[in-house]
C-alpha cells in the first residue's frame, strides 16, 4: 500500500485533473480533501472532455472508489447537476464508486449570495471570488454554524439546526447588505430538491478509508488549486479559503493518522492565474493574447480568461517546498512550441535587491521579474511519447527547470489526451 497526493504547485489550473485521471489506474481510492466547486479539473478521455468541479477525477476508472472528504464543502445543487451530467454522458455513478463524508459542510444558496454581496461591496478591492459561497461557508464552519452532509439523513434535526442558522445569517443579509432574507421553508425545499438525491452516497468515509488501508489498498489524494492559493501559505489575502497543501490531505480526507508517501506536484510549463492578486510574471497585450489562445487558458469553473506569463521559478520553487513534492509533472510543454525563444523568471528584484526567495505577500507588489531566455524548438511535439524523441531544446528546457526547482520531473505532458504523456 502506498498513498499519494496530487497537488498544484502554483496558482491552480496546472493540470491536476489530467494527471489524476492518468495515474488512478494505480490506486484503489481517490479522495478530494478540500475546497468546493470553485475550481475545475479538466479531463479528456475516451468518454469525452469534462470539467469536474466536485467529483474526484477518478470517477472515469472502473473499480475506483471516489470520496468527497470532510474537508470539502458541498453545494448539493451543483453536485447533483454534475452527477446527472456525467451520467448522461455514460459515466456510471453509484454509491459503490462515489461516497460523501457525513462530516462535509454544505454550501447553501445564502452562502453564494453572501459571497457575491461582499465582492460587490468591495468593488475595486474585490478578491476575485468565484462567488460560489466558498469563503462564507468555511467561515461559518469555524464558527460551528454549518450543516453537515450527515444531517441530511436526519430531517427533523436538520430543520431545527437550519432554523437557528438562518436566524443568524439573515441578520447579516438584511442589516449589513440590505438584501432579501431567506425563509426556512424555501431552504428546506432546496434541501428536498437537491440534498435528498445525495443521501444514498453519504456515509462515514473515514471508517471506509481506514478499512481500505487495513486491506492494503492505496489512496490517491486529489487537491484543488495550488500552493500559492493555500489559506496559510499563499498570496494572502488573495487565497482560497482552505488548505490545499499535501500535509492537510489526511486531515481533510478523514484519516488524520495516515501518511502521504508520495507527493506529485503539478507545474505548468508557463505561468497562469485566475482571479486577483499579485502575479509577478504577468504578460499583457499581444504576447499574452497569443499564449492564452494557444494554451486555451480560460477557467474551467468560470470561463474567465486566465492571466498568463512565463514560468516563474521563484514562485514555483516556493510551491515545491510548501507542498513537500517528491516528484513533479510538467504540463502543457507543447504549448511553448510556437516560441522562438522562451523566457523564464529566475529571480525577483525588490526595491533594488535581487532574490531567489519568494517574499512575504506585502512585498509582491514591488517585485519585478528577472528573466533568462532559453532556445525554442519550433516544431510540433504533440505526438512524441518517448523522452529521447523530444527535440534537444525541449529536453534542455525541462532539464533546466528541473535543476532550478531541485525536484525530479517524472512526467512531461505534451497534449490534453490521456496518453499524451512522457514518463522519464
């Protein structure tokens, strides 16, 4: 038995979903351990192209059990629609291959509204939220005022608790944001329409995972976003509202006594970012447009154009450290094939001082990228499947990045398809 976490090294959107889909054949269970439907994992396989927001990326592998852990926050409406959409595409989803932790907190419509209302209040100081209610529900969780998925199994208990929570939430909705309050009847109707569909999937997933480990089964932990969006270690305050570092995986999965043996960090061959916050290597104008269009850089959850730029080794090295990565996958190398020369950020210059270290967030607005350039290869590499068949300039680029990051790059992605991967 060996447990592995697949995590993002940068700002998210690194290609974690395609890597989970690739390696799940080696694992018995895939667990989402944090976040909600505020980010998406894009997977392309024999069934088609899918953007998964809550369901773990192992759902396409027969015999793999997929778990939404206690660290995840679940919008019942979104999850049920995602299940229905996948079923319509021929994907088998039953309580045998999808399980929901009874301790996962639920996202209600009032959480979504509060998210949008606060972003509107902030105006030009907004954090760039996806407005999916993630920050409000995590805030409520730490105030012990969320509904857990297991409460859907006990309707009378749920109604009593929801009544008290609504009384409290409506004070903020009405008196702070001057918006329309929610009634208990409409929230119970929402629960009946969407939450009731999910009750067959809800169980003590911690007990299930402990039993799986005792039986020698292997577990794959799937993270959302990347290290630079981690609540504690990211570009505060422009972070997510949960911990996506690999160290949190056993806690968010419901097996805090377990160990992560292998951490596969995902790095894109260039930099992308969705949302607000400092992004030192950001490109603008024609260069940005060309890279964005070539890479198809639009958010899987929101459709928002991603901010793009050259690979930032300073931020990436920090992400490798925070994730405790034991190996890396470098994705979308093929996208760089159009470039004559490829810039890479090796240092930041902050107030006249050059540094290789990622700084405290307050200094990031003053950071200027320092670049070096590497030769391009100017040919299509999408059909390459062996390391030695890559152009020398492409191999040199990978080896340069590997040395700079101090972590072995095991996988190189040269396309979106499941088999468009080179293992070194």
